C-alpha cells in the first residue's frame, strides 16, 4: 500500500511538472503571438499613416496653388476689364499680362495635376488598408472616397482648356489693331470668371479630401489604441492564467513531497473519549467544578501518561476550554498550556487564544473538523477531552471509537453528564477494567459500529 501511495504521488508530481511546462510554453507562446500581432498592427497602421501624410501634403500644396491661381486670375480679370477696350494704347500692359499667364497660371495648373497623381495613388492604398481592417470587428471604418478627388482631376483638365483659351484670346486682343469690341472684353471676363469658379471648386474638393483623411487618421489613432489595449489585456490574461496554473501545481508538488517525507501513517488511528466521572455519571458539577476529582488519586497512576503519548490531536468544548483558561493558564501563579498537540475548540462564540499554543477554533458539524484533526494527527489518536455533549456529537457522526472512563468513588447527585446519549443497541463493548488506588476504577470501552 505504501509503494502504491508513493507511485501515485510520483505520478501526481510528474503530471504537475507537465502542467507547469505546458503553462510556461503557453506564456512564451502568448508573448510571441502578442509580439507578432502588435508588429503587424503597427505596420498596418504605419502604412495608413504614411498614405495619409502623402495625401495631406499633396492636397495642402494643391490648395495653396489654387489659392494663388485664383488671386492671379482675379487680378487678370480686373486688368482686362480696365484696359481691354483700349488694347492698342495699353498693349504693353496686356503683353505683360499674357506673359504672366503663360509663365505662371498654366504651369500651376499642370503642377496641380502632377501633385494629385500620387495623392490618388495614396488614397487608393489607404482605402485598401482600411478594407483589410474592416474584416476585424473593432476596426471597421469608412474608406476615403475618391469621387471628390476624381472630380478635382476633371476640373483641372477643364482648367487646362480654359487657360489655353484665355491665353489665346488675350494674345489675339494684343495683336488686334484698333479698338476692341465690348463683346471680346466680355468674353475674356467670362473665361476668367469660369476659371476662378473651377479653381474654387478645386479648392473646396481638396479641402474636403483633407478634412476626410484627417478625421480618418483621428479615428484610426483611437482604434489603434483600442486594439493595442486589447492585445495587452489578452497578453495579461494569457500570462496570469498559466501563472496561476504554475502556482497551483507548485503547491501540489510541495504537498506531495511533504507527504512523501512523512513517516508511514498508522492505519489503527482511533478517536477516543478519555475522561473521569463520578460513580453516578457526572464529569463536573453544575457550575463546572472539579473539586471532587483531585483528592481521589494521582493522574500518573492511571493510564494517562501512556495514553497521551499516542495522541496527535485534541478536541474540547467551550466550557472545558474556559475551565482550563481559568484554572491553568490564568491561575495564580499562571501555568503553561499543558498540550503540545494542535487543539480544536468547538464554540459558537469568540474566545481568547493562548500565546504559544496551537489553538484552533471550530464551529458546526464535527465531521469536516474531524478530517482536519485526523490529518494533523498523522496516524496518531484523536482525543475528545470533553464535555459529554461534544463526545456525543462525535458518537452521533459515527466517529467515536473508544471510551476511557476513570470512575471516581464519589457521587454528585447532579451535574454535567458523562455522555448524554442513549447507547443501547448495540451496547458498548467492555475491553478492560483496572483498579487505580482506592479512588478510581478505569473502564475501557469500545464503541461498536451501528449497522
């Protein structure tokens, strides 16, 4: 049986070591997955941030060029309106205006077209990245729309034609000899107004695109923080659970190692009620006095010195414990607590402890407490000191094995009963009777298990 127990404990330790190894692997695996997932998320968000940066820089530059172009077009419209009718007299002014439009307005429109090409590519890349993020529940978002940007490209193409028409009409005006018809001046004014309107539409569109991608960046920053928080929370949970498993398995290993180091447990451990009683069956007077007991004999003449050597745990009721506090621990002069064994005191109220003594207070049914006492006794016997009602509770639970009663040569007439239970069928089995001086007869009984 001992070999089987050791084998079982070795197996439990091996299983605990396996659980610890698997838990540690789980922790390292969780950290590895967290690292990979975090890197992938940061790369994805980083790509979007790069795209947003390209878009923001491009549309900001287009917005600036459109604003400058609008200013220049408005100045040209004002100049044409002022000097257009006297083209011949103001030809130097119109020549300068034509050259300025040739060297600044047309190149700006071309530059805006060039700037929007990478912006459109970046918006496509950002849209694809957002579409990938939409597959994750927490990261679903709206991709930036390309319609406004496509409309801006169309407006720039129209601006190219309008700019060419403006330059050609203005050049014809400069080359014309004589007065200019008012219809020609009005046509030039209409062209400049159309160019200004389209430049305004370009500005509005690129500003809308810029606002949209800026809002997208803010939302994605918030979602990135949420995702990283979830990753860290999952990592914490994935670390704490294996850590708890490791802790519990370490406790299991230490428990089995401690049990394996203990000496073999005696299988004949008994729960015994060892006490003294008057001839008429009382263990104390009504006021818990034992003044009648001590003159009857010396405890060292009884079986007590041999009995106490085999006791591994002690149980007593509240009244017995209070009697020992009053007459031993707090006596004058005070004495030390007489027992080295762990002692369970069954009480429903708060009682003081004894410094340096292993006193454990218990309440409720005796069976679960008896299991603790038996484990602490480690194969030695459990002693029920008293009183009679507590011994009766152990009898009721089928846990009482033997009684040792020192029957004194006195009668009390009334008091605290020895064992307030009706034990008739089966009756107790008398194992021995021994005379102890002139004051005691020691009776040793076995409790016959009830069917």
